[in-house]
């Protein structure tokens, strides 16, 4: 399975639509343990990305992802902007100069994104953040690919791992961000950042399945 720079642009277009559709849901989750603006911020950031997609046509995948990261850094507020923005920039760096990528490239880009999120957020798995969704998805994908599992099946398993990781944040005590100020009261709420990360991983699976059907 190969993804081209056009596929990446299509993914970003769908991501903007998805985050707009989930704007209220993400904001509702954030209202329980944060600033009640995660959905609003993510929607604003990806609407800016959507508006600028025509300027990215014909560019390599690394350049596209780096540009997306810059748009997110400059338009998404709170902690999510720097974290998502630098994650896309690092993923773009990992894929610099590529007009076509395979499953190993996707894994490499996800790993690069996770590493910078951990570094910038000074967080780790179990802190009730987006890391609790992304890390298990990468672990699952890495394991499946090393076992020779078909890519779509491997991504299905990774998406399930991401969903389990997202749901695992519900009983967690928040240790980072505004949610950590709530102490014990942060327990019982699903982390909004973990949720937006799950939505973006699930979307990648849907895009690749759609591409497989059309091919």
C-alpha cells in the first residue's frame, strides 16, 4: 500500500471536516477538565489548514506536513497548538522529499510525532494525555508490521489499540495541563486530546480502506 502526496492532501481535507463535525463533542469533553476550547481550537486550526491546502498541491509529503504544523502552531490555542503543530512538523521532517510513502514511512512519521509530543509535553503514558492514545497505536502497528501482518489489518488493530488507550484515560488522574489542577476530580472524564488523536488515527484507517477499495 502506497500513499501519495495527493492522498495526504485528501486526508487533511477529511480531517478538517471530521474535526468540525466533532467540535462540540471535543469542547464538551474539555469543559469537564480543561478550558472548554479543545474542539474550538482544533476546528480553527484545521479550517486554516483546509483554506491553505491549494497552496500545498504538488509539494512533497514532508513539506505538506511541515506547513500544516506551522498553521496549527499559529492558530490552535492552549497546549494543543504547540503539541499538534510540532508533531506534524516532526512527521514532515521524517518524510522530507517523499512524494509517496509506505507503511514503514507512516510508522516512522508517527514515531517522530510521538517523540516530540513526549519531549514538548514533558509527559509520559499514564498522565492522561494524547500520548495514551498514540503510544499504544504505534506499539500495535510496529508489532503487526514486524510480524508481516497486512497493512490494513495492522492499522485496524492499531486503531483498536488507540481507542482502548483513549478510553483508558477515563479512570486516570490527570498529571499534566489544566486537568491536573483538578486533582481527584479529573478522574472519570475522557481526555479531549486523547480523543482528537483517536479521531485522526481512525480517519487514517478509513482513508486507506477507501483507497484499497477504489484500487
